[in-house]
């Protein structure tokens, strides 16, 4: 199932914990003004305006009004206690009233924006559910797990895409990354996923599936738009087919080893084939029981820590690898968030398959013996 990091924390929200701060500030200023006496006490009264101003950031108009009334009442009492001249006290009371009114209007506008944002978030979540359909834990001969995180937490959806479909020609899947952000990227992702789901079911040849996506994007994308993607098929037991179109190299996990499945040529991303004049190639991998294949987007391998170091995916996946893809990705995702300090700055998707069939591997084309660092080449 597609998952995203929980944006909430344990306990009550931070804004709820801070809601009493404006009143504490007002009381603290009043106490200082009272202790200072008639000499410098009146000089502290303007600071009472901090209360209603802060209330506008953590509460609604009524909270601002209560803070403003308290501030004005405190100023009036302290002004009388300290024998503050009437004209000076009047200026302070007028300023506090003006700040309260302005803060109340600001709080009302903020509440309205929060309602609009909640509506947009609801629509975005519905769009995500329609585009990135949940992936079952078991599909055919595979255990499957997916982790997806959008960098724009408010929208909870980005330009990364994935899909897995059982077809008459075996299980087929795609993981990709759309160039750009926002609604245009979401629209392109929807186009790619729609074409893939149709073509994966109709076309016997995996390269023909990729050609269908390429033709559709060539008709609908702008000259500067493209999509990096890896399309994978499992036509029969023991055999896995991979077509990489400018995307980050998949990782084959076998017997504790991590092998980058690199293509021999430089195949352009989807949507740019006409400019590059190069055709994608079909790679055939032996894939037997216990083997796992990890596909991901560049938001994973290009995630940086505070020292600007990239996330070492090949090293970390070997450390967290288990026989349960869901557990592996959960640990890997937590490790990724720890690496970046808690929040990703780019969309990130991880999809892990594990073969559960006991068929001997196909040996007609061995896996390239390429190990070491993996660098994402997905869309920026």
C-alpha cells in the first residue's frame, strides 16, 4: 500500500500548546509594570500589545478579542495604579485597541485560508488515491511494498508515479518521475499512468508498452517536458524484463548482494526520443525465489544531509534488507528521514518486489556485475 510519512506528532498539536502563551505574556508584562512602580511602570504598558498580536497567530478572532480585552483592562488598571497621565494612558489604550482589531482581522483571514487549504488538501488526497492506487501486499508470485512521500506536505501529492498491474502477459509495473512540480506534473503523471495501464494489458511486448507511452507523451507534452521511468515485466517464472528510460538504476537484491541494473546505452527519458534518436533496450534478468528488485525515484538518492552528502541507498538497503518488503521499506524510509533531518525536499517513491516462486533462474542474459554507488538520473 502507498504510504506517506505521518505529519502529526504525538500528543496535542503545537498550536494548541501555544494557545495560552498570549495570556501568559500579558500577565508577565503586567507583573513587571506593577513591580516597577510609578517610575518606569508606564513604559512597559505598550508591550501588552504582544498578547493580542500573538493570539492572532495561534487562535481565532475570539481568542484575539479576549486577549485584547485583557490587555486593555490591565493597561487601564496599571495606568491608574501608577498615576499615568491621562493623555499618555489614552494613547496606550488606543494603540492596544487598534492592535486588537487588526489582529482579529488577521486571525479571521488566516482561518479562512486554513479552510481553503483543508479543501485543497482533501481534493489532493482524492487525486492521489485515484492516480496512485493502493498496491496489494501480494501480486502473483511477488510480495510487494510501496513507500511514497510528497515534498509538498500540504498537497500530499507530487510528480513521482508508480503502478503495478497483473496482465495476461504477467505482472508489469512502472516507477517514474515527471519533470517539474505542482498541477502540471500531476497532470502528466496521470497521463503516463493511464496509458501504461491500458498498454500493459494490451501489448504482448514490453517495448511496445514503452512505445505507447512515448507516442502519447510526444503528442501531449511541451518541448521541455519529459518523464524518466523504469518499466518492468515478469513474462514467465525466473525471468524479469526491464526497460529503463533515463531513470535511476533499479537495484537487484540477491543473497545479501546489491547490484545496480544499469543499461548499456544512454536511453533518453520518455517524451524526448525524437530529439535523441535512440531506442530503449530490453534487459533480461534472472529472477528466482528470494530475489528482490528495488525501484525508486531520484528524491531518494539525491536526498542530502546537513553536510550535503547524498543518501547512500545501496549501502543502506543492504543494512535494512529483510524477507518482508514492507519491513524493509519501513526501515529504509525512517533511515532516509533521519538522513535529511526529518523532512524531504523532493518527492520520493520506493517500490520493492520479492519473488516467492521456487523456479530456477533464467541464465540467457546474466545480470551486469555492477556494484557501488547509485546516482539517480530522474527528472529534476
